[in-house]
C-alpha cells in the first residue's frame, strides 16, 4: 500500500512498472489529510500578511489556505509580493490565484538545500513562512540559524484518515511518505500487526527509528533515488533468498555542512556591507 493519492494516470506511476515487473498488487490509500486552517485559527496567530514582502510555500494546500484567508479577511495581496516555492509544480500552482511572473516567483528542486538557497537569494525580504501543523522543523531552524527575517504561520493542519486497522493489516508492505504516516501507523498497529515498512525522506525514517519500527527499504539514497526503486531492490533481494537488514538512520552531515557554508557566506556579505 502506497500512502499517497492514486495517480490520475496510473500507467505513468513508477509503481505501475514495479507491479508489472514483480507481479504484485499496489493500492493507493492516503493515511493523512491536510486541511486549511479556519479564519479564526489564523487570526489567533496575530500575523500581519501585508507586513511581509515575500511568502515561502512548500505545498499546494498552504497556497489555497493563504489566498482563501486573504479573501475572507478582504486583504488585497500587492503585486509586488514575491513567492518562493520548494518545487516548480508548486510555483505553477500559483497561477490559480495570480498572474505568473518570473520576476516575482522563484522555485527550488524540492530538496532542502534548494529551497534554502532560494531563500538566501532573497534574504533582504521580510518573509512569511507558510507551514502545516505538524511540520518538519528543518526549514524554520535553518532560517533562524541563518538570521533570515521571517515569520512562521500555520496555514494547514494534518489529521489522520479513518482507515480501519483490518485494512492496514491485509497488506504485506506499507510505503510511508511522511512522519505523520509513521505516527498514524504506530498509533493504529501493534508491533505484531505491523507489515513490512518502507519510508521516504529523512524525517520519516528518523521517526520510524525512534518508534522502534523496523524499516526494510528507504529512499532517497545513493542506490535508490526513489521509493519505487528502493522497494524494487527489496523485493529482488527477498526473492533471491537473501535476508534484508533494517535500514539505519544516520544524520545528514552534508546538510549540516551546507548550513555552515551558507552562514559563512552571509557573514562575509554582512561585513562587506558594513565596510
């Protein structure tokens, strides 16, 4: 079971090819649902949207919530507002609400380093960081370390789906894409009921490890850039009669080194301006 919505064109999914190759069945069942906050919940955070000159988006849900709240509060977002998005797909989604102009919109490649680099390029802006609750702390932590002028705001909340335990236990393998998927599975299943687990993303693997959930396949990695590839390797290994070791979580030293490099660059630019 893949904890993602079913693709519009199933044949283009990498899991379709995986199913054909290994003669397996693949179901798509989201374990979580993301909903925009209410106007009352937004007002309770006491955030002034018009006091900011740029907005950082990492999901389409927060974009919908942002513009819905602006409409409800009768806030006219100025044309000068800039938007920094974690992926091109999210940036293009902005066309639903604004005229797409390259000078106003920038996007990364979906990676942590990519979005931070885009934010650093616009470091002189006063930024509004649109978040879902709960959220990964890595981006807010990085912006604080880099002394970026930003305000975090919760625009969406993640809730567990109502999938029954009996349905989860019918699967041989669960593919989890977020820490909240892990949280849902951990709350619903006992260790004895737990199917084989595969995870995508550092935060997902980290939480699974903290919950003492055995992970047999994980991505991205040097040999498996996608979860479909990681599962492909797992199935091939098992069917060859070999035992698969649990995936161990390890801190990303490259990410830490990247942040130190960005801190040094910003410090040098700051000293240069003072001179």
